[in-house]
C-alpha cells in the first residue's frame, strides 16, 4: 500500500535517484574507494559476510551470559548480521519466567574517540529516567566498549511482553482498533507529560561505568540544545555556543541562519552558495507564518519525542477482553521538541502501509503528501482519533494537520541541512507549496482553536 503524493517528484525531477547514486559514488572516491565504518556495516555486502554465523557466535553470547548472572538462558535470534545496526537476541530462563533482550551494537562508527559508545550511554540513562513514567524496557546489564567477549558494546534489557502491533493491526476488527486507539491516546498524554526546559538531544550528566552487570541509576539525563551538524565532507562543525533559543520561531530561524553562515564560511563567497538562497526562502516562510498568527502560542511546551512511534515499536496485549499497550521500544535518538514539531499524526491508525515506503513516500512522508482516499471505516476511525485527541491534548489537530506540517518540513532542513543534491528538489518544492496554499490557511486554522 503506497502513499499518494501531493506531487510526483520522480516525474518533475527524474534524476533524483541518479543524483543519489552519483553522490554515493563520489563519497566512496573521496574515501579512497572504500567505505566508512557505518557504510561497511550497513551496506557493504563484502563486510556483511565477515560476521560469523549465529552458530559460531552463540558460544560467545553464552560466555557473556555466564558472567552477568544469566547462565543457562536460552538464546534465540531476532536479527543477526552486519546488515543491521544492532544484532538482537531473545534470552529466556529455563522456567520461562525471566525474559530479556540482548542488543549488540555492531556499528562501530557510533563509538567516540575513547572507544565508548556515547549514544548507547545516553540511551541507557534515558531509559532509567523513564522507568517510572512510561512502559519502557529496564536495563539489566551493559557494556559501553568493545572490551568484552562479544567485541562490541551491548545492553541486556527486560523483554516487554506482548506482540508488536505491526504484526496484527491489518487483521484486527474495528472494535479492537478503537480500543487500541484509546490506549494509544493515553500513551500520547503520558509522553507529553514528560516536559523539558529546552529542545534538544539527551546527554549524560556524569559518565557511567564502562560496564555494569546489575544496573540501576539515579542520574537524570540532561538536555543539550540541537547543534548544526554539517554533513559536507569538508565541513568542520563547531559546538553551539549561542544561548538557548526561547521559542520555536527562534529555534528554526537560528538554525537556518547558522547553515547559511556555515556555507558562506566554507565557500568564502556568498555568490557561490547553493543552500543559502534556498534557506532564505524558508526564513521568509517563517515570517509569513508569524504575520498570519502562526506563532501566537509560542513558546510551546517542549515534550519528549519518540521519533519512530510506529506499530513496529508498540507492544500490545489483550487480557480478559481488554487491550493494553505494554511497552514502547527502540528509544535510540529520542529528543525533546516543541509540540508542533512532535505532534506527527499517527497515520498508521487509518492508513496502514504494509510495505516499506519508496523514495517519494519516505522523504518527509506524511507532512509532504495529501491524505489518501480512505474507506468509510477508516474515515470513522480517523475522525474518532481526531476528536478524542483534541479533548485530551488541546491544540493537537492544529499542530498535526495545520501549521505543524509546514513547521516540520522546515525543521527537517533547519536541523539536517541540505548538502545532498537529491534533497534540493524537496527543498525547492516547499516554498512553492507554501505560495500555492490558501492564503488564510494558517490563520484560519488557528482561529478554530
């Protein structure tokens, strides 16, 4: 099932895929014909064959389990191989009572200069912080370095019982779907109740021990403001030393301006810049939005954001006729965001796609495309969600379907930049769509609040 595009980029820009291939080839040439650590793990077929089979790898896992108090646990493969970011294994005690998940971070490029897996360290502290707030896995043991029998950083975390919602949603009857929507709404409320002072990424307040076999922590994560992270090979991004921006418009504006200045500094002459003129159009959009009242509620609450709150990461169960969201998994790269950026509509509720999106559908996805044609049942399901979410989270629909769609499209470029030429058609299309919108769209939608 494919999403319906608002415009067909492959027809307007038939060379997008060609540009992607050429840039990947150029990147390999710059790297001396080889691949970076991340590429060799994720995409290099020759490197993928280096990892031993599960049969060869299993004794190492058994040896590890002996050292962390999980001897004689059975080991089952969930995913294994260098074509994954993490190898994942299910661990079960002989009586079936204790169940854990072993995640092995085989992507070595995620390590910092000291050999510690900094991202994993941040995730461990975040999960500890969320234990009493949300249904998340609990960390039992970990290693932040490759100094262990597996030769890679890992975590052992409790296995959340239930089934992944993506394995059943398409086959559920609508009575069950309505019940799960109610549970999901409760989850959204709980997520937004976890609020922070600034928008940014999570970091640790003090380094964790390199390893722990019975982990517990009282440390809370700290929130570090988003930095401009230039992706051009010649760039040398610097930490964000400016004061934290107090509102959403300033967050977007300051990041766009930093990308513009970074390009000028790199190319030494504004006339040679390709991104700057495009980003100035986005700045003009923000000014238009302000003139139309789009920032009247700024500053917005800054909330916890799980960037991939999809059925594959929602574990559910049904007992005595009652559905329950048992847990949320895959908290890698969680961030804090103002509500208009965090309130991405859960389109899977009324339009469940059982296929991976293609290039057009995957880039900025729901915020870039028109709603699809829905069956009467799915129209009713969407109306149910929209009505109830507005009751429990006032202003949600405006953030999800109104100004939020424009702000999230701008935020993507404000955060990530646009150094890849195949991204430029998407960037160019944004001000075109803005100019073509009904002129009262933002203002009228706000006045409905």
